[in-house]
C-alpha cells in the first residue's frame, strides 16, 4: 500500500501544479478542444485528460518502472512503434508512406509534449480517419452487385509477418481478400450471401461511427497506453472506462463469462479462464482463443475484429443468467478452427473450480493427481484459498496412503502470490521461496514459507505447459531448484516473471499499471522470459513460437542474482524426510518417457500438427472456414459433461497420463535407491 500511496501523492501535486501553470499560458478551452479532424471534431470531457498532463503521467511510469528511468531515442522509437500498432493493428489502412509520415510527425515527441504540443496525435488521427473512409468506400463498391465470393482465397492476417502495403492499390488488393474472409465468417453462420455482404458493409459504417465518437480523452489515453506498452508487455494506461472494467474484473462479484481478455493485432484474445467462471465450466473456451464475433441471446452476431477491447468487453459482460454468443477462432494443426458457442453469464464461484484430487491405481501403487487451476484467494475472513485447500487435500492423500503426487499446473495462469509461497512450502520444511525486486526499495524482498510442517514428503511430479504462468512458475521453479520435484510438460513455462502495481491518478483521470519489479526463484534465476524448463519434456499444443513472454513486444530480459536456497528446507530424517532429485534420475526418467512418447499416437499427432502449422505459417483459408460449419454444428449438439464425466475426460489427457507414468518411474527409482542403501 505504501507504493500506491506514494505515487498518488506524486501525481496529485504534479498535476495540480502543472494545471495552474498551464491556465496562465493556455486558454480555458485548451488548444485541441475545437480542432477538426477530417469530417469530425473531438469532444472534450469535463475534467478529462489534457496535453499538459501527459509528461507528468509519463514521469509516474518512469519513477516506478523496473527498467526505464529516462526518456531516450530508443524509448521514443518504441512509443512510435506501439502507437502505429494502436492506430492500424492489422496494417489494413495505412500504406508504407503513411506509416513513414506518422513516424516523422512523432519525432521528438517527448520534447513536444513537455511544451504542451500534442499536434502529432491530431495529425496521425487525421490521416487514419482519411484512410479508413477511403477503405470503407472501396469495400462498399467491391461488395456491389458484381461481387463474386471467392472461397479459394488465402492470405496471412498476422501483421508481424507482413509489411505495410506500398500503394493504395496494394492495400485494396489485400482488403479484397480480407472482405472474402469477413463474408465467409457470416456465411458460416447460415447467412445467405447478400445478407453477409450487408453485415460486412455495416461493419465499415460502424468503424466510421467509432471515429466520430473519438474524444480528446481517447486520443491522450491511446498515446499514454502506447507509452506504457513501449516499456514492457504488461505496463499499460487505464482510462476511466478501462479502470472501471479492471475493478469489476478484480471484484469477487464478477459477472460475465469469467475470462481475462487482451487485445492483440486487432483480435480480442482469451488470456486465461477464471476458475469457477462460465467459460471454464463450459469446457468450450481455451486460452489463446480469439473472439471474432459477439451476439446476445437473440439477434445478429457482430464482428469485433479491430474493435476496441473495452467495447468488446461491454458486449460480453451482462447480468447473471443471461446468454452471450461468441464466435471463436482457434489455432488447430495447419489452420484455424472456427467455433460458435453460447454461454450463460454467471458469478464466479470458487466452489466449482477449486483444487481437486483424483486417485488412480497403477501397478499396485496409488497415485494422487491434484488439479490446481489457479492460485485463488477469497479476501473475506474465512474465505477459501488455494493454499488452505491444497493443505487439506494433501492430508487426505496421506490418510489414503498414496505412493506419489502429481501437481497439475498445466492450465494455471497464476494468481495470489501469498498462496504460491505457502503452496511451495507444503512440500519442504521452511525457507525462501521467491525474491521480488523493487526499484523504490533498492533491494529484493524475500518471501518465505514459515510453516514447519512438510505436508507431503513423498515422490512429487509437477505438470506444466507453455501457458503455466506467474505464480505457477514460482511454485514449479522453487520445487525444481530445491530438487524437490520433477517438472514434466511443455518445454518451458510462459515466462512472466514480473510484478505490476495499479496506481490510480487523482482527479478521476484513470490509472497506470506499471511493472515495478521481477521475481527470482531460490536458485537465483528470474522466471522472466525463460520461464521454467521441464526436466521431462512432452509435446503440447501450446508449444509454438507465438506463445510465451519472449514473443511479446519489448519483453524484459531475464536476470540472475545469487542463489538464496535455504538449508532449513531440507529434512533428511524422520517421517517428514524427503529425497532430493538426482541428476541421474532425471536422465533415466527422460529416456523412459521419450520411449513411451515416441510410440504414443496422440503425442505423434500433436507433433505433426505443430510441424504443419510451422511449415505453412499463419495462413487463413476461406474454404476452411466454410468446411468447419458442419463440425461446429456437431459441437453445439455435444452434451454437457457431468462432474464424473469431466473427471474421466481429465484423467484421459495424454499429458496427465504420461506425468503419472513418470511419477511411477520416480517411485521405482527412489525405492531402488532405498534398497541399495540397506
């Protein structure tokens, strides 16, 4: 709380002082209030953001950011790059000359904003308006009576894999392909061609309308968010509306589909599912799914590609018990799978998706498989938490005399840091779990487990994947560093090893979310960027180059400090004694697992699909979208699983099966070791 309070004080006095100075040199209306842009004028909100505040808010970011402390040419270039992406994320509207113009207009932007000059934002937005109007006019003509739908169209939609078009004609050629794609999306929902054409035309009308609704706040908020994202992938600026959305998502009374969403290259992406939310309970939504259309219980589906994230969120959110329809685009093998689903909005309930333990028998051994979907914590007194639930489940496992435990973090995107520290400590005596760096403190803060009880001293396997992130990386990395567990799963975890604070700005101007530090696990490595490497690697559907911290713009590099392993963690005698994992054990486990995986048809298919996807690149095929239509109908009719059926499906997962087999091998190795010592 000290950190938040200090920044609020800093910004309050800075902005208040600067506003007084500005009032003497600038008219009460400001220099941008009545400025026309193309065919529109900016609306100015009362007590909203103004150009004179931008530098002071940037100072707030730089004061607390873990890496950046000053403005320089490198940071300027990164801000320009991010602002171009914000203006035209899909590279549909700007040509290369346009992009070069925007870059030229934005040169020296830090000096200009200090002088209360935000003209470059006006110029860039003016050009965007002009280009969108031109593309919309072209699209409507193209969709005229002579339009012929081409289902053989193929194109790459990934902006990182293509350049800006050189000319307007080249831009329009790409737009033709994109229009076929848009039409195919509607036709795949049983629309006739003419109706689909009308819907696409309306989308362009909506794009123009959104431009007409642009306010001064939107311009400045967009710029500040570009500044934040030039620092690292997890810093951002929250406008008043976005801050309100964030506060609702953090509330225990969250209502909606229960998913964390982000914006990426014009797509709304499902970052992670909230345990107990409608999306997680349905089993129909996966992390990294792209939401391309949204509809209410009745009425038409609305395309949301290139729509502002806050607007998409508003369409998805709704009262408990109401339905929302989503069209998802999911990466699958050598293409994209299009899925139409309906979800009933609900409040998030920890009861539904809390940690669970399943027992399986293998070769006269009893194994406990613990599925921990997130590090949840209810802040209410006596509320549930992941740590307390896991402690209870481990007690139950001991009473059932299990021979080994698999802790499944493969779909765990993180959560409560305190619970991560306590959960890691359930498997050793006491000691350091994580260090958190802080620029303002000037040193690392050590977080340690103080519970002297070893809740599970037997063989332990931790299952991870590329989407295991944040708190799950702290737990898996800590247990690996202490040689307490074998980590099995994707080649490495996501690699988010940074700490963010959300700090409100006085005057109801929004908030900054800034990366204030990094996490280090006991061996001294940060989990940032590198993640946690698996001891035994399994093929997984998320093991692609575009999933992971290292694929994000300006991701912070990894760091290393001195090891801070605690001797107090180890227990060598008595009932709570646990065996350190040996290097030769890992070698043996790798060899045995590799031999099984090589023969497993399900793992073979995953490898083949990943190879096809890599070879063919991120190509969208219109024909594939239409082919998916029948499959989607079958998906809709698929019955809902009961709790017991969900458990059976979960235990059938190949990564869970193989993690269980690795655990069996580990049990055998430890048993052989004990026999050799007698």
